[in-house]
C-alpha cells in the first residue's frame, strides 16, 4: 500500500487526503474547507489528521475555514 488512508488504512489516491469512502463520510462543510487552496491549507489538513488520530468519528470532524 503506497498511500493508505489515515482513517481506514485502505488505499487512497496520490495527493488525496483520504480514500473516497472516508472523504464522503466527512461533513460537507469540512470537505469544503479542506478543498480550499490557500496559506492555511496545511493547517486545515493537520487539523483533520489530528482529529482522526484522536478517534473523532469522521461524521463529527470540524475544520477551520
């Protein structure tokens, strides 16, 4: 597995944060914020990965705008 999903450990696409199944489980607002490409993009990605590591259910993840 070159690129395992940090949530479910299934393969994910290169340059993708999560596999498609896990991505679709995130709240729409979190996905919208994570899709923004600006100077805070890396910070939002770290928020996502930190919450996953802490065991926050994907449906409950919140990411800063």
